[in-house]
């Protein structure tokens, strides 16, 4: 587990997308739930289910391809962007 929760979440998403996985498990944090809600409302993920310690995220596919290919963190603890 990383000290920077958002970067760890984005890294897990990108690795899963490059590996053509249909779903992944991510740690259960409030900020991750908020990010997943935004991704769900914008139609980038199919669904997510909250469990006790993890969240199961299902990727959305269109014509056997993932809807989005990567996601990037712009502002990091070492380089804040305002």
C-alpha cells in the first residue's frame, strides 16, 4: 500500500487496463469511492461494489475494447498543481 492513496488507485487502474482485466479490487477509502462515482457517472466504468475492506471495480467495454485506456494524476505531493 502506498502513502499516496490516489496515485496507488490510478496505478492499479492503469495496470489492470493494460492487462485487459475485466475487474480489479482496490482498497476501500472514501476518496476512492468518490472518484469511482465520478467515473461511473461519466460512463467510464461499468459498476463498482463496496465490500468491507475492498471495492470491486468492473470495467466497461465497447466492441471488446475498454472505454478508456489510461488515467493520470496531475497534482502529486511532490509537485502541486493549482
